[in-house]
C-alpha cells in the first residue's frame, strides 16, 4: 500500500483529506507542522509527501528545501498544497524543490492523478532476481 505523509495544520482539512486518501487505498500518516513533517519523513519514509505550504514553525517551502537537501530523502516526491493559485506561488514551491503542485480546495480526482503521476511504479519485490 503506497504511503503518504499529509502535512496540514488545519485539523478539519487534515482529518477529511486523510480519510478520503485512506478510502482510496493509501496508508496515511499526518503531520501538523513543518518540523513534525521532517521527523516523520525520516522515521517513516513515506512514498510521497503532500505538503501544505502555509504552516506554523517552518513553512512548507522550507521543510521541502530541507528534505531535498538531504540525500536520504531527496528522492521522495513532494506535492505542494496551497490555497493560492497564483503562478508565483507555484514558482516558489517549485524553486523549493516541490515535484508537484495543487490548489485548495482539494478536488480529489485531480489530486489523485497528481499523486499517481509521481508515485514510483510498483516494481518487483526488492529481493527478486537481478535483471540479466
Ligand atoms: Mn496551512
């Protein structure tokens, strides 16, 4: 089951989106601020991070910058979530290293498409035979 870390400080949004993602077959953990997101990425190694940009503590941009600076976490795709739909918001998120971008209010089918586009394909088991 693909593992998603949802970083969102708004409790209502966090609960609702995590429930909907679980219903679509994802294993979901949540973080409520930027620091917590860094701890959970290191400890849990999600397959993908949904990162609210506007967070208490360190911002989603800063948390993403740190994840992308760390060679052990930089390959984990990050999708930025923001309430703003201005091109400069997306540019800031991309500059921080975000791999994808989506706007709130969340349209689930659209978000699911973006998630699936960025998830690594389900490959053979890690201890399977080496390719010839
Ligand atoms: Mn927020």
